[in-house]
């Protein structure tokens, strides 16, 4: 799944494996669909309340 927002340099893709899926934000070119990759990403939370993450985002740092 790919998301692009015109006029804003924010793109995202969904990384899926056997354990589930997670949305990754990137400024790089989007990976091709169904390509096996590994990603190093920065995790940020808006808040953590009672041990629960609120507004977690992952921003891609490296992709292989």
C-alpha cells in the first residue's frame, strides 16, 4: 500500500511480514511492491499513556 501527498514531500508504504504490518514514512523513492527489503527506522510517539503508545510513527533512515 502506497500513500503520496501532493505538494508535500511525505511518502509512506506498508512493510509486511509474518508478524504483521507497519506503516513507514520516507522521503526516498518508494520501494517496488512485493520486494523484500529491510529497513532501519526512527520510532517516535506523540505520547505514551499507561504504557500504551499514542501516535507512533516510523521514519525510514536506511533501506536495504
